[in-house]
C-alpha cells in the first residue's frame, strides 16, 4: 500500500502523539501540530524523517489557514486537540468558555476548511474529530466541555453530508486509564471507574488509536460517533 499523509492536529502529546507514532510506524507521512511551533518541531523530530511539525493554535481561527498553507495532499485528518476546562455555571469564566468553544468547534471546522482543497474527493479520505463522553456523562464543572463534545457529534454529521464522498466521524473516549492525565490519578480513583464498566476494565491509549485508524480507513463509516469506553454507557 502506498504511503499516505496524515495530519494530526494536537499531535504533540497524549492520544494525538500516539496516533502520529502509530502512523509513522506504519510507513505513513505525518504532520503533527501543536500550539507552539518549536515544540511541534521537537516532537516531529522524535518521530523520524517521515514527520514534521507545525504551530497551530485552534483558538485563533483566523490564523489557521496561513499556518497550514504549505501542507500538501492530505489523505487523513485527525483533530485530537483538546483542553480541559472545569467551568461551573455559578463561577462562570466567560473567557475560558469562549476559548474552548472556539477551539473545539470553530477551530476544528476551520482546519477542515483550510485543508479541504488538498483532500481528494473520495471515500478513501477520512476525517476523525475528538469529542468525549462528557457529552452524555456530565460532571460538576463540565458545562462547556459537555456542550462542545455534543457539538462535535452534530458537526461530523453535517460534514459527512456536505463533504461527501469524503468521510467524517467522531470518536468519544471514556476514561483512558493509561493516558498521561488519568494515569496520574490515585489508584482508588481508577478502581472506582473500572467498577462501573461491564468488563471491569478501562480503555487504553492503544484502544483509542485502533478505533481512530478504523474510522480513517473504513470506507463505509461516515457521520458516526464511536464511543470507546468499555461499555460505560450500559451500566
């Protein structure tokens, strides 16, 4: 199979980095982006000769097109950039809410807009956007997070229709037990979450990467939202 080019927005850490690392290992070319160009370049260097890094701040959508101007043909796009925002309504921080809404909804959409001329109009071309289970499982302070993750679900449905035959899907991870954020939690916290899944397990980073790769390659899946949460929804 010929090498493909994958753009991973938010690919300098966490799940985005694991997705980029897997793609490079498979022989694909990868463009990773992060808020800071120097950091993105450093991460790309660790991935090898088939990777390069670009600075892209999704919360500054008017700058996105210029930041991505020299990206050439794109076979797959993963929008994995997230920010965690505990923002309760009673102590509502408007500036933080505006940043997250802009990043996740306007920023994601503007990346697609900027790269669309370089994406082949084919079912072989896939877009995957990260939402999260907070859309269905809110928690205190998750007002903005739950809202934007629900927005991602709506966004991929309209993109799947508007961009067809290009495919657009969303992935909504649950608790990813070995991710940097969750692995730092006390063991008893993770044990409590495990007890709430049918299998008694938590999703892993490898599980999420595998699910993203499935959504990128499967020609028959578009407009879908895939939960990767070990069945948390049914308990």
